[in-house]
C-alpha cells in the first residue's frame, strides 16, 4: 500500500542563513519521510534549497554555500554604494547600479556548473513544488507551480531579493519578485488548506529582541522600494511589516504546524564559514529531531 501523503513542507527565506534549511532537508532525504511528502512550498533562497531536496541534492546544496556563494564571487561589498545609486536612479532612471549580488554567477552555478540543479528532473518530480512570489503587476502574493514553461525563471523570481537587487524578473509580461520581502498571510492560508496534514515550517534564523526593534532596515528597504519601484509598493511593504509578527505567530500556533527553527542569528549576507558550518550542523540536528517526531506519529 502506498504511504499516506501527509506532510507539507514550507521552506523559508534568509539568504546565506538558508544553509540551515539545507541541513534540515538533508535529514529529510530519508525515504520514510520523503515518501510521505504531499507538496513543497518555498520562498527566496528556499526555492533553490527545496529544488535540491527534490533532486536528492541537499548535501550538495549545503556545500555550495561554502564553495560558491560565501565569497565575493557572489556577495559584493557594495551595499552603501548600491543604496546611493538606487536613490540616484529615482531621479535618473537609466543610471547604472553596482549590484550586491552577482545573479549571473548564481545562474551559471545553478544551470551549468558541476553543482547545477537538474531542472528537467525537477519539473518531472512527482511532488508538487511551488515558489512564493509577489506579483508586482497585480500587487498580490501567490505561489507559482514550478513546472514548464519558465520553471527556472519562477524559482529565480522568488529568489530575486527585490529591492536589494534592482531588476525585477518578468515572466510572460508579468513582474514578479521575492515573495518574502513584503509580508503576507499566504502561508497561514496554506496551513489552513492542508489542515489534515502536518505542515513542517522551516525557519532559517532566530529573530531577537534587537532585530525586532531594528527600525533602520525597514526604513532602508522602504527607501529602496520608493526609488526603484513606487511609493505604492513601498507603502504596502510598510503596512504589511506591522502585521508580519501576527501572521508568524498565527502560523506557528496552528495545531498542524511543526516548526523546525534555527536558534542562531545568521545574517543573510554571512561569509563566515565557521558560522555557516554551525548553522548547517544545527539544521542537520533539528531536521533529525523533526524527523523523529514525524516518524513517531507527531502529526495531525
């Protein structure tokens, strides 16, 4: 008899902190769990990480944080310059911007290096896979199914980190960007829609009191949205930001949600290999702990 498909995965965002998710999902590659996966939802860095999981490449995905992305080939020391160039672009729309992330390099790694993701295999996967985006044309959040056409483009749109990158991906004439930049309650809705299943929610970095009281980062993001997009999108970002904590509590508090969360405060821009290793090892440990709970019947 086929195993019951009673587990849904939601893989969160976090940039370089996503190495924690790689560890969790490496533990979940155990077939006793994998055979029970009903569907996978992911956002931002969680998109490529979840894709690795579906292709049984979680260990390889973790390795790329060390060998591919944890240095200046991907992460550039340009944030201050980027910010002021973005402000300048508000007045001079054709002004060039030195990006913080080299997404052309990222694309080469994902599509054509020895560490590439098998996109054909991903599309053919029997496990439905969705990536969260903000539809900038309709001003709404949605989960796009990762299937042809544009499977790769959908994953990259979710991982685009707008407005920390200045170019919004366009798919079939529709603008999409990272679905976690502007907060929403869409994951709460996913958990409600799958009330008969255990939703494993993977959170890559611990939120601290100081981070909750940090008003500078939201202000910077607001200015970037205003300069690169529109005041409408910037205002939507700020309004949703006040509701983010409520939606997060609601999701975590649902009886069918099992949270696998990091206890570390790993930066989205972390290049410290020792810190990345700690986050990865914690992910492995938390993944094994969650897996034991699922195997012992900790489900709805």
